[in-house]
């Protein structure tokens, strides 16, 4: 059940644990995305995005790049998903962008 789908009957003004857990998970994912965005936008002016991706400030991004260098695309995508909490499509696009 998604966050905005038909709620279960739980009483007036109440929420259930599943909704609270879902909102907490979404908040964690947004926080991770905001941190990534802050890192990406903190690059000096004139730096190309692909060059910024190769200057990895996080150790796990260096590991993703090492997996790419070893032609282990699937493992790189899996690690990216684990660290960011993003979906498969977003992780695949981000990791493939690192290859360019």
C-alpha cells in the first residue's frame, strides 16, 4: 500500500504504523538525496558534471567507480542503491553516467 492510497480504518485522526514507517523511510531517502545534491552543487564553477563525478568525496563512490573499472556494472549499481536508497532506474542511470 502506497502512502496516498486508501487508508485502513483505524479511527478518527489516527495513523497506523505502516504509514509512519513509510513516511520515515521517505524522509531518510530525501535527506540522502539532499546531501548528494549539496555535494554535487558544491563543485567549483566550470567543472563538468562528469569530471565532478570522478572526484569522489565519499569512499563508497570510489568503490562504485572501482567496480566500474573492473567491468562489474551490476555490482556497482547494487552498491549505489544500497548507499543511496534510490530505485533501480535512478541507480542505473547514475552509475552509467559515471562511466562517461
